[in-house]
């Protein structure tokens, strides 16, 4: 068996704190025996929950902190008040110091991004990290990025996202040559943004190990158009949220239609297993865990409202990223890409 | 009864031409007896279908054209080849000359936009038209714009979209003071685009007749957050397409889950009425008809692949827009808004 992986958990993050984080850690540990945990947060709150999971106790160490970052704190305020001794900061710092391999938090997204950048720093030549989400598709899953870390992106940033997303696809889906597409709009008259067009050209010309598939429209994301779908953070966040809202809307309409008569209620009862199946498939909890890409360390952001199953899924994403040596692979790929860009002098002309 | 409305139909547009357009015209005429049609296109193809609808024949006049704009023609090519004698151009021109009150086409979107702009011209102070879509929500419908006519939008354009969308909501939903929101992303750290923030300020300060509700995220669009949701065309198109794709994905998963066992198949049979209900509710055909706003005339774009019911829904949207005196109301509202902007000198400072 490989050496154990150490996963740092911000045990105070999210809407529920240790009540959800500790059982989630136990759930994921049952699937992967090679995990050790560092649980950052208030020992008085963590320990009582941890004691209910005796097997986990042997593999988890509580790293006591007095402070926790409030879910509604502004990032600047969180940095001012929580730096150096909050559960979130100390968990991130354990990755920097090499005490842990990955950090998972359900805390305040803005604070987590600000602290991660300040503590771990971005990789060479990366201006800002991106947030990548795992998106359920008809026949599997795909990765969509950026879903909200950046508003707007240059052609070079979009290309960086493509290679970072591809490295993540390799680690998560175990494929050598991920299919990559750029999100665009298809109205004939509109030729798309200049940045998107330039990135399109660079990706098509790249000899790095991706299967570049060209442009894709929003309606193809969930229909297995590619393993990695690249866009800037404004439209990516809107796409992600719109898909979540639409799935919830569909489920709501379905429940209401099924409860409208005795006959439909009987039918719903008989077909219950089908509804449970689809609920699992379309549940954002199942694919929980946004990955911050472009930092010198792996940071996973869980939904704040995730339950134990949902947070366990975020931990598992972190586990896969660490086992897949995500950071090292991204560094190599980006270096190669930037060298090839410089070599062809595209940097002087491109946006 | 009010004077009849004359609706111009591009009978050659869309994937099916007169085979779908003519029966759709008949369907809508049965709901609104005060409609007269001008059917633009090849008489040899239109007449045989029209003859199957004797009542419609009395209210429809064929306006013969030899040319039709190809569905895959580039807008510039369509303008070069189809100007002045294609079914699309002549239908649009009938609005300009006052022969008809509104034009509906299922043809090439880029060509329709290019011809509409060239022929009808934009309203004073409007740089580019927007495309507004009707979006099904849990408890009704809302209007989303721009869904693809513009990539990017200034604060002033976003504000114009808000007032144009509100005028459309008045005509379509018969409400005096439509609720309006700006689409934005919610990650704390990101404060949104400067354009979006400025538009936010202007709309909040406006004394025009809208109920401005502030920012909304993508997941609230389908959940009755507002009557009008405003964004620029790139993210708007991606939101619209993503919602369509997600609804289709959900339906596909549902079908597959329901056919997985004898029990679920029996349940599906019993609950059939519920599935038909939800299919109708989430079907893009039901809310068919993108409206070009900001032109000196009303142009409705139907999905190219719409069936007769879908195209009839686009005609009905056009009917409501014309009956609601959309163009006149938009002109008035925009004039008031621009005057108030100029008065407060915001134009000098804003983006």
C-alpha cells in the first residue's frame, strides 16, 4: 500500500461544523484506509463528535484553534482577523508546511480563496487561481472551470485553465488525453470574444496531451461534449448555478405533477426506485467539491450546506487530486505550454 | 373588437418551411380571430398547404418571393444575396412600411438580426438590439435578456435592457410594475463587473415604473426571482442554453430510470399524465419566440426546429407584443430614462 495521505479538514467550516465534518471524515476513511486526518478547530466541539467514531480516532489528530472564520465575513475581514490562528488558515498552512497533502473546507468561499492565495501563492506565471467544478453528465461527469474565481479571462488564462482542467481530469477520471472544449455562444452573427477565439487557436495548435474539440454551447455541457469545459468565471458561475436551479426546478415540477392525483401518486410509489436513482444522479451533493487550481497546493471547497455524504464526496475529490499528484502535473504542463507560447512568439501578438 | 392585427410570416424560414408555418398560423388564428396574415415565400410551396386550411385562406395573403435565406448562410452573405427579394427581407420590410404590425421568422438568427437592423434601424440612442427569451419558472414565466445579440454590455446598455424587458413584461404578463433583477455572481470576493455595478446603481435610483430587486444568481432565474432578468448576451446565451440542456438531461435520466424495471415501467404508465404535464411545462417549444428589442418594429425569432405548436407560440408572442404597443412603450421609457441620466450627469462618469 502507498504511504498514507494526510488530509487537513477545516472542521469549523460550513453551516454545521464538526457535526457534519467528522462523520464525513469517517465515511471517506471507510472507503480509503490510507487516509490520516488533521482536524483544525475548537477541540471542545470536535472531540465529542470524534469520540463517536472510535476507528477514526486512531487516524485523526485534532489541531486546536480558538478562532473560526464566519460564513458571512468579507475576505479582507477574514484575513485581518483570522490569519495565523483560525481553523481555515491553519488548515491551509499545514499544506504549505508539508504536514498535509490537501485541505478541504466548507467555509466562506471568498475567505478560503483569499487565504489560499496569500498562504500557498499561485504557481509561476499564474495570475489568479481558477475554481473547477465537477458536473454530472448523461454518461458520467465533466469538469467545468472557471466557475467564479475570475471575472473575465485573457486568452492565455483560458488556455491555462484548459491545461489545469485536463490535469485534473487525468487525476479524477484516470484518462490520458482528456477531451477539452471552450464554452462559446453560437449565434452566427457573433463570432465570440476575441479572447475565446485566440485561446481556440492556441489550443488547436498545442502539442500537449489534450484532445481539443473546439467550441461548445451551454446545452452540450451535460451531454458529454468533453471531459473539460473551459470558460471565464462570470459565465461559468452563471452556467453552474443555472444548471443547479434548473435541476431543482425540474424536480419540484415533477413532485408537484406526481402528487396531483391518486393515479399519479400510485405510479410514483411503484416507480420510487427510479426517482431515488435520478435524485442521486442530479444531486449537487454527489459531485461536491470545487477545486482551486493554479496554487502551490490543493484546496477543495465544499458546499457550505453539504451533509456528511456531500462533504465526504469533497474529501474524496481531494484524496484523488493528491493521489494523482495534481500540483506537480499542472506545473509541468503549464511550463511546457508557456515555453511553446514563448517560442512561437504568440505572446507578443495575442491578447 | 379592436382593428385586426396584421402579422407577417417568413413562410420559408426554419427547418420545415410552409409545412409547419401555415398550420401554426391556423392554430394561432383559432385563438385570436382578430389576426390577418401576410405569408412571404414561394407561392408554389405555400398554396398547397394553405388550401388545407379553408378558414385561414380568407385571412392570409401570399406575398410571393423567389428567394429564401439559407439556414446556414453567413449574415453578410444573406444580406448580399437576399436583400430586397427574399421572404425574410420582404417580411421585415412589411413592418417598416406599415403593411404589418409584427414579423415572425424561424429562419437563420444571424441573418434575421442583420436584416432587421438594416431595415428597421435601432431606436434613438440604442446601439444594438437585444434578444429577449421567455423562460418557464416554477410559478409562471420570466423574461431574460440579452440572450445572444451582444457580447458584453455597458452599464447604460444593461439599463436599457432592463427598461426594454420591463416594457415587454407589461405587454406579455399584463403587469404594471414588473420586478427586475440583474444577473450577477455571488462569490464574496468578487464584487461583480463594474458595468453590472453601475447599472445596479442606476436602476435602484430610477423613478421609472419598475420594481428593481437588485442582483440575482443563476439558480434563481427559474424560481420566480423577478419578471425580468438582465445580463449581457454572452452569459445570457450560456444561461439559456445551459438551462435547456439541463432540462433535456433530466428528462433523459428520468426516462432511463423509469424503464429500468417492470415495476418502474408500471409506475410510469400509471403516472403518465404527470410526465405529460411536466413535459409541456419544461418544453422550450411552449415558450417559443425570442423577441428582438430596441428596433423600430417588432421582430420575433422562433426556434428553427419548432413544430406547428411551437411556431404558433412564437406568433402568439408577436401578437401580444403588437397588441401591447411594445415599440411605442419602449420608446417612451427609454427617452425618460436617458433624460434622467443626462440630467444627473451620470453619463459623464458612468461606464
